């Protein structure tokens, strides 16, 4: 089906751009989540790709949540299986050893906001709007939002957003530390790609070590986080990139 919803991938040198393609709201279908899972697993093994940008086509919405027509047809058992597939796709994205940046234009709600939360950085257009409207459908965030959002903005504020379903504009989202950067409308992808290219020029061994240490530390008791940091730091001491950097310092090269 040429018009089937999908996640498209474009390679731009060391940067891969994954784009949701399900207009008008880019709502997530099960096939899109499977596409995302497969693409992320492939990118993990792709030595030529160093940074990943997640965005959406159309400009009106990053993602307005799950595909409600598809979801309404599920039995409880089918819905449970669908939730597991969604969890696995976003878990794979969060644990990709390469940095990920969400470039967000327009509406970013429900599972769409949860997709953004699974990325390392979020760059949003000034016109972007975030929200978790599931409560008004007698439901709740189901793709990692309950686990991820409180780590970023605190338990109380996360609870307020989940229980009221209130929308948050991009600048307020930045104040809450949900969004790292707010840019003029239409420029989120451009800024995200520029940042991705900058990250791609950094020593990949160090980039991977920093991300792995941070990601794994969030899942460990406090003291173990220091051990992880030490472990990955020591590993870097034996890399070619580290030795080359030290040689440049010794020669006082720029």
C-alpha cells in the first residue's frame, strides 16, 4: 500500500533522520512502532550512523498519540500485546548507544509525547504543544511516560500534567526542562540536524560511553552510578581516540 502509515528513514552522512509519515496527525500505528523498532535495531549495528534525529512529516503535528481507529478495534488481550510492542520500540530508542534528538513541530500529545521522552534531547518549535490527554479517555500514559517524565520535571508537576490533561506550550515545556531548546516555527528539524552533525564530529567512543553511562545509571542505585562512570571512563583510556587527543594536547595543537 503506497499510502500506508510508516516511519521513513533518510541517511544524511553520519546522521539518520527518522520521520513519522501518517498525516494529518502522525498518530502511531502498530506497523509504525514495528518500523521504529526495526530501524532502531538496524541503526545500533550501523557503524556509519553516529546520531539519530526523530521527526515527523507534514509540519502540523509531531505525533498526536496512538491511532485511535486501530486501537478501538483491539480486544483487551490484543491491546496488551500492542502495549508490549510499543514499550519495546521506545525502550530500544532510549537505549540506542547513539545520541537521539527529537525535532518537534506542532502537536506532541499522548504517545507522541512519550516518543519524544524516549529521545535524549528535544528541540521544539515555538508553536509546539505538549500534553497527556489520556486521562479524559479514562486511560493513562502507557508507553513509558509515567516512568520518564517525573525524572525530568519532578513527580508533582508530572502528576499534575497526567491528572489534568492540560496542554503545555513549548516555552513552558522548556522552563519545566521537558524541552532543551525552543526555536522559531519551521526550524526544529534544521536545528536538530545541525546539532546532530556537531555531535557526529566528536570522538564516537567518548560519545557512546557518556550516553551508556548516563542511561544505565538511571536504572541503578545511586552508588552504582559512580561505579558505572568509573568503569566507562577507564575503558576510554585505552582507545585510539583518547591517545590521539592526548598527543594533540601535548603538542598544544588546536
